C-alpha cells in the first residue's frame, strides 16, 4: 500500500529534480549573452553544453551503482551541493575555462538527481502506481525548464549575468536543506536493500547490461529524448530568435507551451503504459516518426515557418520528454529491485549521449558554414540553421534501427517464457473481432 507520507517524500524529490532541470536548461536562454560575455563562436558555446552533458552521461552508470549502494537522500543532497557550487562559479566567470568549470559541476550534480528520485518511487509507492508516478515525476521536473525560461531569463535580462546565476545557486542551497531535513530513503520498517560489495556491484552492472530490456530502454531514451533536450538547452532559443525572427516574448510563449504540452501528455502516456505494457516500444517509434515529420515540415518550409507550425513542432518535441520515460519502465520491468538504479543509469545515458552529439554537430556545422562563406557572415541565419538542424534525422534514424534490433531480442526472450507479442495490426484486428463478438452476444442477451 502507498503510505500517505510517500507523497511528501515524492514532493521533496520532485523539488530537487525541478531545481536540477532549471540548472541544466539555464544555459539554453543565455546563448546570445554567452557569445558576448566569453567572446566565443557557436562551436565554443556548444562546447559548454556538450561538456556538461558529457559529464552527465558519463556519470549515469556510476551514479546508478552508487545510489543502489548509498541511497537516494545522500545522492540528491550531494548533487544539489555540486550544482550550487557550479552556478556560483559561473556567476563570476568571464573566461571560457572558468565558465566550463562551472558547467562541469552543474552537470555532475544534475547527474546525481534524476536517477535517485526515480529510485524512490518503487520503494514508496504501490507497484500499480509506479508507471503513473514515474510519468508525473518527469512532468513535474520539467517545470524547472519553465523557471529558466521565465524568472531566470527575467532576472538575467533585467539585472545582469551574475544576479541571475546567483539566484540559481540559491535554489540549489534550498534543495540541500529540504532533502536533508525531510527526505527518507524508504518507509519506516520496510526491508533495507542489502549493500553490495565492489565485486557484486560490477556483476550487477554486467547483468543489467546483458538484459535486452535494459538496452531497449536505453535506445528508446536515445531516440526520442534528445531532440527536445537540444531544443531546450542550446539551439531552440537562437533558432527561434535569429533563424525564425521571433521576438523574445513569443519565444518565451513557445517555451512555456513546450513545458505545458509535456505536462499535459504525461498522464496519458503513463496510463497507456499501464494498460498496454506490450506496446510500449510501438509508442516510442510513433513518437520518433512524429518528431522527424515535425522537423521536416519546419525545415522544408520556404522562408520562415508560420507560428502555428512552430507551435506544432514544440508540442511534438514536448511529447518526447514524457515518452522517453517509457525507457525507465523497461528498466524497471526487466530488472530486479536491487538493480533498478543501475539499469536506470544505463537507460538515462542514451538520450543525453544523443543530445550532446547533436548539440556539438549542430554548432560544428554552423561554424563550418560560416567559414565557407555560405552564411555570408550571419552565423545565426535561417539557411545555416536548416542545414545544421538536419542532424536530427541522422540520430532519429539510427536510434529507431537500434530499437527495432533490441526489441527483437526482447520478444524472443519473452517468447521463451510463453509471452508472444502479436504484430500490432493483427492484435488490433483480433481486438475488433472480440469487441464485435461481445456486442453481438450482448444484443442476443437483450433480445432474450
């Protein structure tokens, strides 16, 4: 049963995650200011976020192992401390090395937060509620992005660089206090997971990786999470401002729509996963196809895209956020409880590896176009963005192929245990026949 205190524990975890997301995405609204403050080009500014995401991705598996060993409370508090120190460093940095050092600390602290919060859910909530609460976690945390788009951007533009980043450091400090005072790793009297030795920890990592369901979760996360991350963290703001010619207020509205759409669609995806666990990968592939179609529509539109089309792109990218949470459900269902943190870390690597590759390649392509004279000295022009943002299609295609390959292995494993997943069209046809037969039976019973 779910204890009433579970929701308080979850709320504190959500606040810590919200803070982490606001720290992570804060650089997405300072791209133009950062080029002036650090006197850097597109590829150098991309490097800030790429390195941050590289640190985040590199730490996911170690953090997964550590949270299984030391618990969520210690890891979440430690992560908030690192993020606060990173934003303090960035607040006063005026050189590229100083700024990079700050983002490294932010990436390290961010890496310790989400997995630790996710691990709390199956320990505090009834199993039937876990998929929905997991979705609510991803949704609620995204409010942190809304904070970076609105209050942080307001303070940044009204009072300057240093006050803006000091405010973010203060939020991290508040998270440390709340976590240490309120948050607990597990309910009172619940069985405490056994602490594993170093050798057993390594074996747990190997077993989690060998499980095809873990890898399916990782490639699911890889395929549909990165595009929204790229848009929110680095290139969405410059693309909309300089490429599409929108004003700051309109861009803030679109970013707010991004967060709102993610919040709205999350419960539906969580409900779908609970009702149709054998169709989770199909949902992921459909979201990937919709993402590719939305980018194609915007990038192939002659001239600047109409506002309604940009809004559609934002909504589709927002769906990828809660959609990528399906990857963590794969980790949960295909791994035992003592290995969930490790498997979740493996899954979480996927989307952020894809994001850092995309962010770096987009910045590199923009710089190459500028050097070649294609952009005629306008780095953030629409035509260079059309070419650079096409990187999305390469990663979407690669991720979808890897997903299908892993799904075959998972379904063979399931078939060996007697669970056969029929092709989707056949399953839909069978369901229709069953519904029709049920209605006919009801009609006959009514006549009798």
